[in-house]
């Protein structure tokens, strides 16, 4: 399997459940619906966790790319 | 439903009540009236919350994009 | 009323009294005389507040855009 | 009086005494000799203040724009 | 052996086990599958360590380039 | 004497002894040998000071522009 | 000897032992094998030091330019 660009990995995670972690330590878990080259991200059925504890149900959430550290399929 | 770009999600939230959270921990809730590719945002009938507590009524507010972490319809 | 771009909201606040808040927590209140796409801003008859307390009278003040979090008409 | 661009305000302050404040809390007071679109600034007969106390005489000083929060004629 | 560009070193590490360290102190170890000019990186079979202690198994992980300090083959 | 651009001031300091201060509080003193539009700087016969105390002799030193706050001829 | 551009100084240090210091206080010492205009750097036979104490042997290391404060030949 050839994979040369990081965004290909995000593309393969589309519509799947991912965890997105921010520089401020917050985590958002939801279905990856959209992303762009700035790594701006939209999740659906999202919830916010802090220290692995659910804090809030958020539905749709737009996350600004420059606050993100990692994105990983759950 | 096809959705490929993060800004489409913001477009769908136009005129609706959203919560905008900043890197400094502040939250602004109001009707999303405008946004651009830098994620600069304008809210109407906005109020500021900190730790989910209302701090101020602000009316119209311009928020600079690079201070924003997330935007979510309430 | 159609409003699609965030800078339109700043344009409508021109010559009016606005509050500008910075990432370092300082607030500047004055008449909005100029702004540009970087959100660099010029206020006249400006005063600096910290925790809603007046600290200094400043007259004309140039504020660098990348230090700003929000701008709101008073 | 028409004024539409923030840099016009800096231009009008040329050769006049200004105060420049940095993100790290330091203040530089001197005659504004030069600036550019990055808001890089050169002062002459400059002195450094911290908490409104003179710390050092500096003569000519180049200040990198991205460390600046505000510039105001004294 | 001629090597003139930093990305050549990453290219030579492709498919090999690398350690990626972030500005927030976290470490990710895994097989380097992809990177781009922003140093966005994708690892496979990744695990997260903090102070050299394994915290989580992550499988595939996308790491945003601007949070990275160093990348080194293990 | 006409001086309109900040980099002219650096140009006039070429080969002279300057002090360069960084965002992290460190000071480097040496002969200014080179600079570019990013304000990347090279000093020769440089020494590092912290709180005006000499910490290290460094010889030639390259300083990345975005870490610099001020540059001033000694 | 004419030297006008900062990157010339890095070029002259190629294959020589240099110390690279990061914004987070870490130091990496090794042979400078590659760099680019972002000041991304590759060292060989690198070791990490903190407060001048060796912490780790790293072999080849890629350092992201925007985390670097200074580079100096040892």
C-alpha cells in the first residue's frame, strides 16, 4: 500500500470515529466529516473529554486547525 | 448528504446560535452573522461566559480567528 | 440586512466607541478610526482598562492585530 | 479628516515621541524614526521602562514587529 | 554521501520506527508513513509516551507539524 | 538625514557591536555580521548574558529572527 | 571577507559540530548535515543536553526550524 501524504490518512478516516487533541489539553471525539489543508476539522456526534472524562455533548463541532496537536482513529 | 469542507459547516450555522471558545478559555454565545477563511467571526446578541457563567452582554462582537479553538451550534 | 464578511461589522463601527481586548488581558476603549485586513486597529480618545478599571489615558493608539481577541461596539 | 489605514497613524507620528509596548511587558519610549508593514519599528533616543520605571538608556533601537502590542504618541 | 535538504533525512526514515516529540512534551513512537513540507506526519503502530513511559496505544496517528520539535529514528 | 525603513538601521549597525534580546530573556552581544528580512541575525565574537551577567562565550552565532524582541547598538 | 546573509554562516558550519538550542530550553549537539530556509535542521551523531548535561544519544535528528532560538559552531 502506497501512502505518501499525511492528508491521505485523514481522508481514509472520513466518516469514522476519531479523537482530536488540542494544545490546551482538550479532546474531542466524533465522526470526521470534513477537513482542509489548514487541518480545520468538523466532527459530528462530538463529545468533549478532559483527562479521558466526558465533559460535554456537542453535536457538530468545528475545530480550528492551528489548535490541534494530533488526530487518531479510535 | 455530502460535506467536504469545514467552512460548509460554518455556513450551515449562519444566523443560528453558536458557541465560540477561545484559547484564553472565554466563551462567546450568539447568532453567527459572518465569518471568513481566517475564521474571523461576527456574532450578534452575544454574551461572554467563563466557566459557563454569564459575564457580560456584548451585542455585536468581532472575534479574531487565530484566538478561536472551536465553534459549535448550541 | 445582508452581512457576509466580518470586516463589514468593523466598517459599520467606524468612528464609534469600541472596546478592544488583547491576549494579555488589557482592554482599550476609544473611537475606531482605522483598521486593516490584519485587524491592526487605530483608536482615538483611547483609554486603557484592566479588570474594568481605567489605568491610563492614551489619546491615539495603534494596536497590532495579532494581539487582539475581540472588538465590540460599546 | 479622512483616515482609513492604521499605518497612516504611525506615519503621522514619525519623528515624534512614542511609547511602544511589547508582549513581554516592556515599554520603549523614543522618537519614531522608521516602521514597515510588519510593524518593525526603529526608535531614537530610546529608553526602556518596566512598570513605568526607567531601566536603560538605549540610543537607537530596532523592535521586531511581532513582539509589539501597542504604539502610542506620548 | 551528499545530503543537502532536511526533508531528505525524513525521506530516508520512511517506514522506519521514529520518535516524534511535541512542544507539549509528549512523545509518539511509530513507523513513519507520511510527511509533508509543513512537517505534518503520519505514524503507524504508534504509541504515546510521556517521560519515557507508555501512556496509550494509538494505531494510526496524524501529527500536526507546527506542534513538533524533533523527529529522530529510534 | 532621511531614514524610512527599519532595516536601514540594522544596515548602519553592520560590523558594529550590538545587543540582541530574545523572547526567552537571553541577551547576545557581538558584532553584527549579517541579517535578512526575517531578522535572522549572525553575530561574531558573541557572548550570552542573562540579567546582564556573562554566561557563555559563543564565537559565531546564528539567531532565528522570530525569537528576537529588540536589537540595539551598544 | 564579505558575508551578507545569515544562511551563509550556516553553510560554512556544514559538517561541523554545532549546538542548536530550542525555545523549550533543550540543546542538541551534533554535526550539521542539512538546513533549509525555514531553518529546519538535520544533525548527525547528535546528543541532547539540558542544563549542559547529556540526556540522550540520538544519532540522526531532524529539528523543526520554528522551535530553534540559536545555532552556534561549538
